[in-house]
């Protein structure tokens, strides 16, 4: 019997104050995932072990493993297989960040020096490859075919998104459609995969799997839009990286796309002049921010994130009430309000 309610429900998610609140019901599972992550790069090769310890020294938000666990628990799942698959989802995410930092030449990640800034790009790109391959290898040994297929497909999709973003780097003619397509592949696809894998563990039916997959996709889209917004509005100390770092790396995100398409002729011309600078000085950065604040671009971006979050809420609220549904309902609000 389908567990999704067919009637429309009034959406009233209760706001929780932090990830800690949302993770209360799955804290033990996440602790087990954390232990697996610390073991993942344990190797007889001292360099791999050294970098592994550095990589997983800071735990991060672990939103992707949390989504997988919550979606499995939504159906009363009581097994242990979700610990491995949650670990694999996070290691695939980690590999993508390692490659992303090399491509963007980012010096910081999660408030510490990025791997490539410490060990150099040659070792780092090989490590990223190693993590991808080891993740898929472990899935082949331990997971059913359906999950193996999801993990291989999402890995390829994320790399495809990275290639598209690099190809479009610095291109002022990028459209909103291009931007949304890239972030769907680079970010939202893994959120979506995590939710579907959780539903598989819970032995959900096809309709339920599809619904949670869409929930994850919308959460992922909202997450990345807010992430890109924080590059313009965030606190450098809290973010652990310089403000406008995406812009400095050539990434043309939604506020700039909106401004280039909706500003008056003179404002567009000035913005293009500023973006043409190889290195944005402090005064130029301030001028870019002034333009974006003044033309509604940042407000537009917030609204787009809200639209995706609302879609996610509308999907998951149709599942039977539980503490796990409550956490999934509240996550969209957390994403919209986060500042790191």
C-alpha cells in the first residue's frame, strides 16, 4: 500500500534551530558513518593515510549521509547497510570537492587549506581519482545492482557538470538555464541519489522512491543556490573562504546572470567592465556588490532557492508523520537560513 497521502496537506513545517536538532534521531547512525569515513583512506601507503586524516579531520555538515539515513528510517528501516552507502555518498562528494578545488585553484576548504594547496595538484588529482574508484569498488562488493548503478551514474553526472562549468567559466553569455543545469548535475544529483538509496533500503515502492528522489533534487538545488548566494553575502570567517571567491575563479552564478540580463544598458556595460578584470581589487568587488544589491539580483536568487525548497516540502509532507519526516520537512528551512 502506498504510504504517500493522496490529498493535499497544508504545509506547516516546524522550524528547528540547527542541524544538531535535525540530526537527533539519527546521531548514532551518523557517528558510525564518521567512523567509516576515518577508516576509508586508511592504507599501507603513508601518504594516502596522511591526506585521509587531514581530509576527514573536520566533519562538515554531512547533509548527504543524513538525507540517506532519514529517507531509509522514514520506512522503518532497521538494518545496517545504510551506514556503508551513506559513507560512499560522502566519499564521492569528497572526491568531487577535491577535483573542484584543483580546477578552481581554491586555497581553502571548510576553513582549512585545501588538499591541493598543501600537497600540490598532481598528488591531489590522483587522490580524487583514487577515492572515486575505491568508492565504486566498495559498492560493487557490497551493494545490490540498483545502488551500484545509482552511484556510478551520479559520479559520471557530477563530473559532467564539472566539465560544463569549466567550459562556461568566464562566459558572460551563460543563461539561467545553463546555470541551473550545471548545479543540478554538480550538486543536486548527489542529494537526489542519497534520497533514492535511502528509499531503496527502506523497501519503498517505485512511486515513493521517485518522490524522495525529487525531494533530494529540489533540496540540492536550493542548497547550491544559497551556497552561491553566500559567496556575495556571507561572512568570510564563518564561510572559511574569501567572499567573491567564486567570481575570482571565473564562476558566473545566478546574481550576475540576472544582472547581465535585467539591468539597464549602462549598468550592464559597467558590470562587464568589472568582470573583465583579471583580478578584482577591493573597490571593484564593492562596486559589484553595490550593483547586485541595488538591482534585486540577490533577492531574486533567494526567491529561486525558496521555490525549490517549497517544492521539496510539498513532496515530503505527503508521507506519514514521524520524527524522520519532521527532520526532512525542516531541512529546507535550515538551508534557506544557513550562513555557512
